[in-house]
C-alpha cells in the first residue's frame, strides 16, 4: 500500500516541479530593464507559410545591456522578423540595417515597472493554481486507494506539506523577480 502512496507523492512532486519550471520560463520573458534574448521568446515569425519561433530562424545576441541584435540566417527573413516583433506587441522598435535587426531597449518607466510586476504576480498566481490542482488530483487519487484512515490522513498531510513548500518556492521566485524589475 505504501508503494502506491509513494508513487502518488512522487508524481505530485514531479508535477509541482513542472509548475515551477514553467513559472521560471515565463518570468524570463518578462523584461527587467536590461536586454535579454529571452525577451523575444514569444515572437513568432512567418517562415514560408508557417508560424515559427524567432529563435529557429535567427541568432539573437546582446552586444550591450541596452541592445538586442538579431542576425537572420536568411537575409530575406528580415522583414518577416520585423513584422513578428511588431505583432508580438512587446513595446520594442526594431531597426533594420539591411544585414541584421537592432533593437534598442528603452529604460523602463516607473509605470511600466509596476505593470511588469503585476504581470509577474499574475504568472505566479497561475503557478499556484497549477500546484493546487496537482494537490487536488493527488488527494482524489489517495481517496481511491483502499487504505486505513490513519494512512490516508498521513498521506494527505504529506501532500499538503508538499503544496505549502511549492507555494513558498513560487513566492520566493516572485520576490526575486519583483526586486529585479523595480531596480533602476
């Protein structure tokens, strides 16, 4: 019986780890004042009729803290990349020099920093919802098992402790990101 409980706890832990990994990926795409290639992770480009991530059609680098340089692998893709950046609505203005695309990342205003903080908190809430859903699934799985009430209560307590631990991890990620965003 305890093997089944251990399996449920392990799969719940794995699902909660995935929620944290997803949150980390989402927080990377929220800019915090300096240029980062991850800022363009949501940009999709029309590549011969199909929507393709920008990272699959160009090399993105950061020559300095306020500049992104995009070097397309095919020169004919420059206009499509510019369109993709504009459609992504990131508040960035691409400049085409014929060979590559240069994006100057403007300094963040106080209002924009607050908006980005709200966006980060929203991503954190989504992660917490995911963790709580994982807890709900685990609790339902435990109730389906044919085990004693004491074992069930102990297992449910373990799931709740796991949930609390991951909610605290999410909060820690948000505190770090908020500090990063609000630092001028």
